[in-house]
């Protein structure tokens, strides 16, 4: 379990992480979201013990990262932003080095290295210098390094950044397949990734948590939750027909395509029946009719711009 | 093998994975040859000792050693690998000492490869080999002193060229501290204690006595404490600046 009570990190005048509190339990895959500069990476650097917290603390399975750093770091695997590694070493040499630092010796080390090379598909570049590898391979070397000791806690800072769609899929599968008693924290700004792999998401802005919940819960908080989108076959103004209908909020027409309408729900209640009744009664020229579950992207924009304006 | 040993091994391997180690060794050997035979007048002196060889070492180290020390930490910070290293279960002290020892081992290897000159002098005459061994040890200790300064300067900046220039400058100060040029510049009213303390900090003072075969525990202790102090300073600087 990662416990973070009232964590703050200040650089001179600038507060990067502002009184952040959360816990992550075994089995959770936590997506860490936020605009650039929101404090995602800084928080991860503090959790992994690279930076010391200005106030508050971080404990990993009861080990305080500042008081028992070696124990806490032994439990953790970390892929730093940009996946840094020693460029003049070959993939194999580098992973051997990591295995040794992680306490494996001899045959056991060789077995671990072979395992992670297989896991992230690095066999073809095992004897190549890391400097000569493509961005995708470098990222995978970083991942291999992070999962070397089958860590209880895995912290991945933008693990799929710079990967092609196939590689992204592969990394997501890898994260999903990690044993169920592990803790995974990934930062990303690819929101589809959160719905794809995370069991929980935290959105932070200006160093503070602005939303926390399962991806479905967060989607439900979006303004688009239960909204109805309609595509018409010919121009027709829906607004007059919907005026006064119960539960219906704003009706907006897509400024770029006059055939597209979005009908928002007022209290996030389903307005499917109400809208379809009106549509039938007034015989709208409907081409497509969708009910929205809500979008993380919409919530993300709402909560992060609000926090920015404050 | 503890983490110190693992880091030492990785660093030393990485010197030899790039041309750096080979270039360093070759240039070191060539310069030594030029200094000893050309400028030092090894043959002309007609004496079977290695004084002309060793007396140029402080000046040779002044430029060669900072060149290997400059990347020690500056590159780790520039490429971001410091974040990787510092989040592995490795103590900072192990990382600082491991890296230092690897660089020191490289200078040791280069120094050891000057052995033909030792064979030559034994072939030509009958030198005091005890003095020569002491001088080799002194030279290596002095290289360690230069390296420890370089480690700290390298930790101060992400830019290895800046680290090089800073290291050369500071090393230069420590080299000339004990030399008459600087000591003569002190005004007469300066208490002798201060002048002595100043000259006691100079590399030449300690190196000269060791290279003449006087293995004084105080000279050895000077270099040991000097290296320890600069490495401690390196650790403090890394801790302070690693995030920038």
C-alpha cells in the first residue's frame, strides 16, 4: 500500500505539489492525470525517493521513503519520464547491471534478465548499444528495467509516450497482466489509456487533486454524461421543440456542422426517453442518435481549467 | 559484491566501452614520454632515477584528470540517468565512491602502463626501486586528489565543459599553493602559521616528499583526507542539485 498524507513539494517560490493526500491499495492500477506542469512527475519523483518532500511523507508498505529509502526503493520499480538509461551500454549489459543492483547474482540474474527481455520483446536488440535504439525500444528497455525484480509497486511516468499503436497496446497488456496483488501508478495524458488499463484515476491540477474515482465514475461526472447527440439528415432547428421538456439542459448545435446537435441533461439523469418521444412526435429527420456515457476528456478539461482559473 | 562494487564495475566498463579510456591512456603515455625524455632530459642527467618522469605529473594531471572527471556526474544529470540511479536501492555514498574509484582505477591503469620506463631505468642503471614505488604511489594518490575535486565540480553542473574548466582552475590553485611562486607573494607581515598552513595544503609539498621516497604517513593522510573531504562535498552537492 502506498500512503501519502499531506504531501507538499516546493521549489523556491513555486509549489509543485500542494498538500496532496491519497492512498493506493494492492490491485489498483492508478492513472495519474493532469495537464503538463500539474505536478504529476514531481509527485512520482517524491514517491520513488528521488526528491525529498518539503512536508508530509510517503510510505510504501509501511517504509517511509525518507527514513528507510533502501527498503522502500527495493519494493518499487520506476520508469522515469523519458526512460533514461546508460546509452553506451548494450541492452543486455544494462539489464545485467540493473539485475545486480537489485540483488540478483549469477544464474538467478541471468534468468531474471532473460525473463524481462522476453516480457517486453527485446531479444532482437539485446546486443545493441542503447544509444542506437529507436524511441520505442528505449522505452521498452526502461520498462524491462522497472519490472526486473517483479516489484510490488510499479511507478511508470508516461510509459507509452512515443510508442506506435501496436507497442502501446503491448505495454497496456503488460500492465494489465501484472499480478493482481500489485500496485501500479501510471501517469499519462492519453485519456483513452485510463479507460483501457486503470481501475482508478486521479486528476491533478496545480498540485492539487481535482477529481478521484474509477474511470466510469469520472465519466459520469462529465457534463456529457447522459447527454444525447443527434445527427440529422437535413437542417432542422430542434431547440423550439425541446423548450420546456423536463430534465433537458442546454441544447447546442455544432458550430462546424449544423446537422449535429448535443442535448445535455440537466441533472445527469437519463433523458433518452424524453428526447426520443419529442423526436417521434415532431418527426425529426434523424440520421444518428447516441446516448453518451460521458467523456473523461470533457471532465478533464472542465476540472483542470477551473483549477487554472482560480 | 555490494552495490559499490557493482557501480564501480559498470563505470569502469563504460570507460572501455567508448574510446575514452584508450584515448586517455595513449595520450597519457605519449605526453609522459615527451615530458620525460625531451623536457626532463632523462638521458642527459645521467642519473638512474625517475625524477624527471614524476616531476611533470602534477602538470600532466592538471589537464588529463579533469577530462575523465568532468563527466562523472554532469552526464548523469544531463541524460537523466541520475534519476534512475538514485531511485535504485543504492546508497548515495556507494554511488559517489564507486564512480570515483572507477575513474581512479583508470588513472591507475594508465600509470601502471608506464612500466617500460621503470624497466628502462633498471636496465640502464641501478635505481632505488623503493623510491620509485613510493613515487608511483604518491603520483596515484595525487591523481585521486585531482579526481575528487573533479567529482565535486562535475556534480555542480550539467555541462561537462564547465565542469572541466572549474576542475582545472581549482586543481591549479592546489598545485601552486605549495610552490615558491605563491609563497613569495605573501607579504612579510603575514604570520608564519598562515603561510605554513597555506603551503601545507599544496599538492607539490606532499608529492615532492613522496616522490623522493619519503613515505611520511602525514603526506598519505593528507591525500586521504583531501579525497574524503571532496567526495563528501560531492555527495552534498548531488543531494542539493539533483533535481535541477
